[in-house]
């Protein structure tokens, strides 16, 4: 639609103060603004501030990034005797923020992911004013030239390689074979969900021969799942009419709700509310029809705002979503690390016979895994590795 503000279907936030992202924003002439960290929870029939996050920070300080043997996050929580409503909130955070299953995510991996982000004048999260796609588009400047054209609607189905030489088997988006490409070096930067996809999947890439250590590395990584829905209302009155001490930024439903976390665009005032679910529950929602998801989202939001569902449906003008779990070119949102996965996945950070190189957020080994800046940093790493051997 023709709107005065962007509607994100994927990544929305800049986490921390990453130089690689802020430098690129400057080059592209883009601006950004702070995300306000104000949270209201629906509990006991009213919206109230509950300081779960300070309590969670204290708990997460006990995570051990060097623990041997590693164990699941669920086992860590059991060891700390975390239970009741707080256990539900912690699980909701692990599933929502890390897109992970606490029964699979490793303690060491979560400890690394929870490393304190650098701030910028006290702020830890930001949005790109013009929309995140403008940042991505800025990388195309001076790249798509006749000598090295970017091929769209082209799917790599196989990489056949040996040291110093590779052949890429291609097909069109419609499924027809295309002429192969030959290269001395190949950078593979696709979601881990695609790397792990079965051979019958429409986006799977067959790498032959399999590089030593490759299968062990990708098995250590898991594709997390999220489902976000953007609801556009006729006005902001549904939430701005609520009497609160601070402007409304985040709203939380009780754990177990279909879309437990919501946020506004504040300090940008738009008629948008974003609903979010992550982890195994997001996979379940992915099985619903789009209309069923909208109804589930409105039902949750009605409880948070203490309004009849019919009122919300009358005010709702449109909705926007993309199912990344079903998308064959992602099969999920972003990655997380399983038990002992931190050590095994490090192999992807190094070249294979100076011929195959891997990049993408899943190949980042620090807290930036799962973020846009992590993806950018690994792209720079792979480019440097290639250039070092030319």
C-alpha cells in the first residue's frame, strides 16, 4: 500500500550498536530512531508493569558459556528451580526472542547469545526510519554491473567442486534447467534451513563432495521459527486511549497466548500493532490459514486491550504477514545453537580448501548470530577470506 511509513515483514530491529550496520546507514544516507523499552503485561484483569526482565537478567547471568558438558536450556532452568509464572515467562522469552525451543537450545549457545549488547547513549534497539529494505538495497550500488550481473529468478540446485574449481547447477524459478556456471571460488550464503533442507525440497542445494566437517557443523545448528503479523487499524485510539504513565511501546499477553508479544512503532505514531510468536508455537500457527491466524491475533489483542473482538475487527483495515517457516528459501526465521553446537558450527567460519566459503547469520559465532548485523559481518568475513587467496 501507499503509506507514509514502512511495514516490515522480516527483520525490524537493529540490536545493540553495531558499527557494521551504523556505518552502512551513514553511507546510504538513512536515518534511525530509538525503540522505547517500556512493557505492560495483562495480568489479574489489568495492564501493569511487571519487572520480569530484571529478574531474567539475574537468571541469565548464571548461564555458563564454557560449561562442559553442555546441556539444554530446559535442563539449565530445571537446575535453577525456575517454575510457575516466571518459568512460563522465561520460556516465552527463549521462544520469542531467540526463536528457539528450550528443549533443544544449548546453554552455552544461549549464554553467548545473551552477551550484553553495546548501547548507543543508553539505547539498545533501533529501527531504520525508511525501512530495513533500504539498507539492503544500498549494497547493490555499484555491484550489479555488466561484468558481474546479479542473476534473479535463478536457483542453485547443486555445487560440484574440487580444490580451485566449482560448477554450479542452476534452474529457473519455474523449474527449468539453466546453463551451469563455473567458478574458482563460491560463497554460499543461504539460511541454515535451506542448507539442511531434504533433497526433494525446491530450494535444496546438493554439495558434492560433502566438505569434511560440513555435515557435523550444520547439524549443530537449528532454524528457529517466528510468526509476526502487522495489523493496521483505522486509528491509534484502541491503545492510546489507555491511561498509562509512559507511552505504550510493548504489550504482553499471558504466556500460552497465540501472539503473546505486541508492540507499537512508538516514538513513531502509526496505526500499526505488531503481534509476535516464536519457537514451537510459531510452527503450530504456521499450519493455520492466514484468516485463522488473523482471528487468533485479534482474539489475543482483544484480551490485552480489554475490548470485544468485534470492536477490533471493525477497526481493522488490513494485515500483513509472511510465513518464513513455509518459505522454501528460508524454512524459518533465524538460527540458534543446539547442545555442543557452538564448537561444531565454528567449522563454517573457515574456508573449505580455499574454494567453498560460508556466510550468513547462522555462521556467526558470537552474540550477533540471528541478527542482520551478524549476517553482514559474516559476509565481510567471507569476502576478506576470498580476497586473501586471490
